C-alpha cells in the first residue's frame, strides 16, 4: 500500500502524484420561497443548486469505506435545510449553504456553489438568473 500523507490544507501526494479531490452535486432541484418580492416568498419558485466541494478523500480511495469520505447525501441534506429557509436574496442563501457544507467536516477545503432561480420575475426570456460563490476554509490552509 502506498505511503499516504493526511495533511489538511495542502494537496495530498500519493506515489509521487499530487491530488486535489472534489465531491460534487449537479442541478439539485428545489421549489423554495426566496425573493425580494413578497409574492416570491409566498408562492415560491423553482431553483437549481450545483456544488463542488474540495475534500481530501484519499483514504476512501484506498479503503472503499463511506466513513472515510464526506457523504454526498449529507451535503444534500445541508443544502435542503438551507433552501427551506425563506430569504430575500440568493446571495444570502448561497452563503448559508456554503457555510453549512463547510461545517460538515473540518477537512472541507472549499465550497463552490451555483444557485439559479429558474424563472426570475423580471420579464426576460432566459434560462435563469442567480449567483455563484466560492468559499475557502482558511483553517485548512
């Protein structure tokens, strides 16, 4: 078995190869009550959430044990919980989601989130409007 270094905040070296690893969830669909307009917070809208979580799952690559990684089911539950809390601004929702994911495991290095409102009330024919946010856990640097 190769020598593994489990050092948080730096890339992990496995047999002379530098590794950066990510767990991602794409296009999670929610109906939620976010928006500046009161009507948006009453009837809701459809949203897509995509995340990319930098997480060192080197140990799981070797062990094949879910206990050695960050479960994407746990990430989903964190996203769902935050999407269920009405907010005026998508910026606020994205930040709460990123903070919740960072709080799942101290080894989470960063979270990149894309939050899209499918049918924004602005009279435009578009595929959606939203925000992207990238947070870095400075405790892992």
